[in-house]
C-alpha cells in the first residue's frame, strides 16, 4: 500500500470542529439557529474524517483536468459534441461555465475519471467545512484544501463569476445576480445558495435566490420582482434541465438565447463536458488522434479515462455478458440518478437501459476510507471531486459513502477535506509515517 492508502485505511482521525463550522456558515444578523437547523436536516453532508492522497495523484489530477479542458476546445471534438446536442447548445457567448466538477476514483495506477459535471454543487459548503477541519492541525495547514488558499476561496469564486461576466459583457458593471434552481428552498444543497447570495452581496452586487418561474422575459430583458427597475444581469444556473427545455424555464431560455443575460453554466458547457457520450470519445484514442489531440494528452487520457461505449441494441447481448465489469449511466444524468453497477442489474432495469440513452463504462472500483461510526471502524467508499474553472483546479473535495453511488445519506460519510501528502525524497517507513501523521491529527 501507498502511504495515502495506509492512512486512509488505518487512521481513524476526526478533525472537524463543529463550532468552527457553525460560525463559518453564519454571518452577523443570521437567525441564531440557522446553522443548527442546517446540520440537523443534513446530518451526513460533512464527514468528520479527512481523506489522504499522494502528491503524485494530485499532480495527475491537475494534468488530467487541464488536458480534458484543452481537448474540449478542439474543433473536431466540439463539432462532434454539438452535433449530439439540441440547437440551444450552439450559442457561444464567451463564458466557459462556472463550477465544473471532475469526479475521479483512485485506482492502483492513479486517478480514473468517472464523469464530468457542469454546475457541480457543494464547493462553497465544502470550503467552509475544510476550514473547520484545518483548524485542528495547524502543523499541516498547507495540506488542507489543495490547491486553494481556503482563507481566500470566496474571492477566487467571485473572480470566476466576474470572468464569466466580462467574457460576454466586457467592462460593463455587474449589478444583479439571480441564483436559480427549481424550488430552491427544497433542494438538499439549498444552504449553498444562501452562501452564494452573501458572497455577491458582500461585494456590492445585488443577489437573490430564485425559482425560474419568478423570472419574466419582457422588453428584451430578464426581470425578477426583487428589482422592478433593474433587469437581471447574470444567472448562476443550478438547474438540471441542462438545455432549458421545460416550460417553467421559458423566460430564462428566451433571455439566454437572445444574449440578454449572462448564464453560467450554460447549455453549451453541458454539451461539451457533461454529456456522458463525451466519455465514449475521450476513451477512443484513434478518434482523438483524428482530431489532432497532442500525443502527451492522448497518452494521459488513455490512462485516466476508462473505456466507455454506447449501449445499443446491437451491443446489448455482449454488454449483458460483460456487465459485472461495467457501470451503466444515462447520457444526460446527474447526481448518480439511474446509474447502475452491472453486477447489481436486474432484468427489468436492463430492459430499460437497452431502450437507449445509456453508456457503459469500464468499472473502476472506488478506493476506501475507514471512519469511526459510533465507536466502530467502518469502511466507506470514496471519490475525489476536482472543482475547476478553465482547466485549472480550484478546490479538491472527497465524498465518502456506502452503496452504489455518492449519496450524502451515509453515517460517517459526506464531504471530506482532501489532504495532499508532501512528496518524499525516498521510500519511508510506512509505520513511522503513520505514527507521525496520526500524532499530528491527534488520532
């Protein structure tokens, strides 16, 4: 085992400081019970236990995200992705898409890409929790939250949104932001909408959390009742109707298509990155070569992207026979919905999958983290999410869980800070390293 694996399976450290988390989520003037109510309703959102990764895995994560972003900008790749998408994805107004999420499993040979998501949720919440973990272990402060400076993460996020605004509007002032999702108060990550609102308001930008049905398209602008005299300038989009096809999203769709509002992330970003059919292309080396992907990037992607293929009626018999080594995902899925491990499939579910709209990805089992659950060491699965913008990682988060997919319903699980272990000049004594790290974490 590597040092990181040894620590993940052997160190039962608990570093979350609940009082610091509550104070980090609160601001003056808040309802005094807000943070407590938040924690009570979402008891498994944050894990008390950090996850360790090696510096080599971290470097590979950085290189992979950068390579994936470069490939997505190539003419051949873009043309193929947009050909599969609705026409609304063809609009290119300049913004790249805020809060990209690249999800990985850690395999013996390094990170393996599981999927890419637009509007990846949880970054602001996770950063607040990571700060509350970090305070436990000042001697290892710099390893928490890599590569972000957690104390300035909100400023980094604000600059990301300003960059999105300037890409479409240049030097015009940003005045108003709507953070939009269906029935936002009922969403599991609803507290993050409030954190985003505060982030903008604290920098002089008027902001509101809104249901899309509150928006109105008239006189060539998008309006919200909060500002009768000023239209909405920018929408931070948390909808999972990625192409704005639903009737409730008509006003936003018209404003976006008419370039009357800056929308981020947007339909084009989903088509270029998050459609699971892109994984088929990214794991096809010959196709990448035909698009003139650089040799170094192709070598990296051969290692990082598990082979993925579309589920078709012709391929169905062979895929059924190979199902124990495959993971099946809907091409436009999100949040692990309707995603299935092949060895768990029933004939009924298989009949639904073979109707179309799914891909089959080579199964990469997740690595594990041992956590303390009511005094008992418990093995949980883990994945690593890289929040990124324009091909650069902003923040790493681990998610620990039991079951087939990430769920935020597992005792002891949830968002975990990622601790990147420093590079070592020689092969260390693992037991000594474990003891030293355990001492630093007081576990």
